[in-house]
C-alpha cells in the first residue's frame, strides 16, 4: 500500500517556470509540488526538461520567469551551495563526492565539528566520526567511516551522499537517476532507505526512467514532455499505459504513420549475427537476438531500457559477462570495436558529436576514418583517394557541403549524420547498427536517412535500427525487439502499431 502524505501543504512549490537557451525554450510553464513525507517521481522522455528543471531548482540555472516557494517563502538559489543551505540537496547518478577522502570527511566536508578557542580551534575528529556513524545508522548502514569512499561500492557511496544531505538538515532530497548503476538487491536496499526517510517526513523527488521502480516506491508522479508540464497524478491513479501515453504524447501514438514497403527477406537467409543470452551485470539482462541478411530489426524501448547497452555489447565497446555471439554461425569474442569491424560490423553511435564526428577534421577525413583504420597505417589513403571516396558518398547520400574539405563541425546535424553513415558504408559492412540515427535532424534529412536504410536492406545488408522515435521503428522494421528496464520483453512482427509496442512495454508492470 502506498504511503499517504501527512499534509497537503507543499514543502516545495514551483509554478510557471520558464527557461530558454539562445531563444530556444527548455522549460515552458512548468509546475511541481513536493509534500513532506512523500516520494514524488519526475518522469519524461529524453529532452523533456527534467535535468533543466533540477538545475533551476538547485541554482545551476536561473529561471527566466516563474515562482519557487520553499516552506511558503520565495526562493531563488544562485548556486547549488546556496540551495543546500536552504535545505535542498541532490544526489546524482554519478556520485559527486570526493573518492580520495574518507566517508566521514565526505559527509562533513566544509562543516566539520570543531573544538577549542575561536582562534586556532581544531577539527574534532572523534566527533566527526561519531556523527557520521549516527547519520549512516539512520540509513541502516554500518561501515567504517574512516575508510576512503572509493573503497566502497557505488550503492554505498550513494547512501553516503544521502547521509550528507541528512547532515545538512535538508527539507527536500532530489535523487537524479540513483538506480542506474545498481543491481536489483541494491535497488531494494535503497528503496528501504527512501521509505524510512519518507516516514521521517522528508520530501523526496525521485527521477528515474524505470517504470517498475516508479510503481514500487513513489506516491505521486509529475510528467514533463518537450519542456512543458503535462500533469500530476497520485501513482495509484495513473496506470503504466497511461503514464507512457503522458510521456510520449497519446496524440502522437494515435497518428496513423503508415508502413514502408519493406524489401523481402530471402527465404533461409543466414543470421549474420546471433546473440544468445548476451548480457552484462548491472547494464543488461541476458538477451537473445538475431539479425539476418537483408533484414531490418528495430530495437524499441523507453529511455534506459538497455538499447544502447546492447549495441555496445554487440560492437565490442563493452564486454559481456554472459552468453555468446555468433557471426555466420561461428562463435566469436569481440574484444574491441576493431574486432567487430574485422567481422563486418559497423556502429553509428547515439552521441554523434562526442562519439562520432571529429569536429576539427574535414568531411573528407571523417568519411575516410573507418576505411583507413581497417587498411592500417602502412596503407595510407592518399588525399586524392580520400577526396574521391568522400565525393562519391556526398553524391550518393546527398550531403550538402561547399567542399569535402569543409570541417565537419560546420555542417548541419543531418549532414553530419549522413557523413557518419558514409564512413561505415565505405568499409561495406555486413551488419550496420544505427543508434538514434535521426535524432536532432530536420524532417527532410530524416526521410533521406530512412530511405537509405531501406536501400541498404534491399542490397542484402543486415540492419539493427535503434530509435526513440517509435513511428520510425514500426515503419521500417521487419521485426521489432522490445526492451524494458534492461531486459528483452518480446518481439513484434512487421506492420505492428506504436500502441502494440507501448502495450508490450507496459505489460506486467
């Protein structure tokens, strides 16, 4: 049974919060109400505005307009430190403490108990350690507080961060994706702590992308979409399907987008790649997945479902600790992306600006990178060969540039994405993994890339297509593998609707 808040009066109330960056709205009229003795889940897709709202709330950004009230008094923190002094503490997914200091030092850094005269007084280490142990005891944690923080697991480090917040006499505790790096038992332990703190009257804002966890621990839910407030509900009143609809926009789900004319798959076509029970502890439960020559397999799921983690495992960017990979029926071990490339695999990564393009290099050099890496430094491509290669793909993919020598960082997002695609097509891969290939590009460029994916499948290439744009996944996939919370929950055939995918994601929550 869900805990009921002891009071309807919000400890923290935000109304009409707006924030723009270079004239582009990031938050529009956002509202939030946190009550004492309540765990409140903040939900939304990538780009919904959750992180921006937290940064406004904690003084990283200043809101352009709107009102924030803490215990009924207007606030406008100018920094995270000022927000902490007001009673608002945040624990992030990546614990922002000092691993080279002890547990006790992390809990009391900047406010050590002291003894002695006003001049020349010293830190009272015995008291530091006593109070640190007392704060951790409130969380049912019994550890050596004199040991370095780095000697403990991420789960314990997060509890230390929470203990620090308790030591600051926080009224509001914000947990930003605290379970992303925890296993199931560690999540259960954290939730036991949160329930205990809720019982003590703390207001807790819980940001997560795991739907099961929302229903396991939260009392109330606020949903943001595209920077705007969608609504607030008691958790018991908002079922999983309704929550997903609020996050993605039911009006989008209901649109009839149509399906592309998929190229036929040759009967008996071999599995280019077959993953059998491939997983990684804390990142992805064991997954079975096959991709055949000429087949487009869509990988669908909400943020945090494990799509990118699976792509990394298949391309040798991460090492699985369970299962096996077969290429053309033969078991292989991919120790690195170079191994994957040797076996005919290619990956266009999700974050093209940080993991894909080399912004200071020319379009020509970026396109030639993968082919040059495969040839080795003893077989250097000449400038003329690079130019011929780049010009061929500029024409084939319709890349808009004044010259192949233009720095790729000066091109539009859509043209950068086409250049990444060209880089991998230059090595003629047998399996192309596309992770969010249409994110952040205009409609025309999206259509051109989708058409190219279909053309590649017709040529016999196997394609694993990952996208948070569900209408794209259902439109071009021969099969759709659906992930939820780091595990595969089923597959759907070609012609399935967006609603069918969301229903499968929401099932059994």
